[in-house]
């Protein structure tokens, strides 16, 4: 966190928590995924993050941490094409946000953002915010081959400790720089969730938007945060405290009138922004429980499928063509295709090829113009090496 959070917390009464929880249904498939959360991964990743040093702007350590994050995502099965960098200048230094995009199956242009910062100040920042970083990594690992209706962007921000510079740049340059503006379902921020060594860490603070400017999304944020509280109860052993969002990377989104929520440790460390913000002063078991809660919430927020099997989802490398039906533009989602070059063709119902294009160094999503084609049903064919994926496409 940028500043020490002084919170006037609102403890949830037991009966109120029960009412919220029962409003959402326990989903066994979600629990099965959540229960694959690894304490070993959490502890090892915290150890590795700490060893990378002080991750200040302009340092080798910050760049090394960015590279470490990329390699982690690649090791989980994501592709380089799914990762993009958002670069900006911070006090004459070039800093980067890392964005990993997992495309949804039903609402590919609507995003659930799961985010937290990877920079630190003074010390290694193992709690603030290595704890959030390793939680996001574990959620991304668990969901890599799980179909979700909504797209997910896992974002690792830099520049948080310099005044939310990285997240502000992303909102102004990427969210608002997209035409049309990026459609965000919600922003789920994880900042400082490592607990305090030697204390009983059994509670996570869930944060909602209470800001007056703007206030138009406060009610929606309250609803989403209530859902977050329910997910904590359904998929983790943690209890919850309700409080307000403050001074972390969700705030530029809040100012942009997006719906925000977040996690923050209830027992607040006294080691943040010091050289003693180290694993030895944290509770990695608590961090593991927070990661479980975050995974359950992300599955819920992104509407993870309970019917489509992982095998079916991954049979064609998670490649998709959308929107379908379409009128003018067709997006090609590269999915998990091992190669980033392919040929895309369209065949009409008579078997005549009406469109073909070879794409080299393809981005995660490429867009083609189909406005000149006649209305009707076509077969979309993507070929790359020995791989051939076909799907029906309707042009209206």
C-alpha cells in the first residue's frame, strides 16, 4: 500500500454473513479447482520474490521481477502472445505493467481484472506486495485451462509505491485508449495480504468503494464486495471484515467510474516500506488461504464453466472466433496455439474459399474485416503447422 491504512472497520455480524453466503450457491467444481491451491507454490514464490531485491523504479531488480513474472506465466502454460507490456515514464525511468489476458468464451470483450503491484520501496516488499503477486500467480495457474465466460486480465502493476503511476497510466492509455473504451466488469485488487507472523491470521478485509467522487458505482461495488465476502466463506476457511477501498491500484479505476473491490490483510503489518518487510515477518499459511479465497472469487466473477470440460475447452487450443454471429469485424483469438503464425480462411456453404490471409507474429487477438461478404453461414478455418481448427461462423 502507498500509505498506512487507518481503517474504521465494520465487522460483519454472523447472521448477516450467513445471509450473504446463502445468496450464492456452493459450486463443487469451483471448490475442486480452489483445493488445488499449493502452499508450496505460495511459499516458494514468496522466497523467490524476496530474493529479487528492492524493486524500485529504474533498478535491475524491477526488470528482473518483470522477467520472473513472465517466466512464471509461461511455466503455467500461458503463451507469450497472451502477455503484453504497458510502458510509461516514471521520473525519467521507463517502467512497465505486465498484462496477461485469458479470453472468455461468451463475453470475450468484457473483462474481469485481477491486479496488484509488483514494485517495492526501501525493502524487498515481500508482504507489500509480494503477497498479492504470489496470490495472483496462483489464481492464474489454477485457471489456465478452465473455461470462463468473461475474459480475465491478470495485471501486475509497477509504480504503485510512487503514487499509483502504473495503474493510472494503464487506465488513461489502455482502458480509455481502446476504441470503444475497454468494457470492465469489475476490478479485484490484492495488496498486502501476507498476515503477521506470530498472530492469529484468520480474517481477510474485503474492500468496497465508498468514495464520493464519483459515487455512481458505489452500490455496484457494494454488491460485488458482498459477493466477494460470500466467496471467502464458500471456498476458504477465512472470516471477513468489510471496509473501504483506499490508496491502492484500484483507485484510478474507481476515478474512471469502474466497479472495484479488493483484499487487504486484517492484521496489518508494521514492516511495510522498511527493510524488514520479509517472509520471516509474514504468515505464508495465511497467504495460501487468501489465494484460495481469491481463486474462488475469480471463478465466480468470471463465470467459470460448470459444464464444459477442460478437455473440450483445450481440444482446439482455446482458439475462438468472435463475435459470432458478426456483421463487420471478426476477431481471431490465438488461444494457446504453440505457434504465433497461422493462415485463416473462410469457406461458404458451397465449399468455395471466399477469404484467406496469412498472419505472422500474430497478437493474441487479430481482427479481420468481413463486411464485404454476403450474409450467411461460413466455415472458419485456422491452420498452423499440423494444426487445423474449424468453427462455424455466421455473418449477418
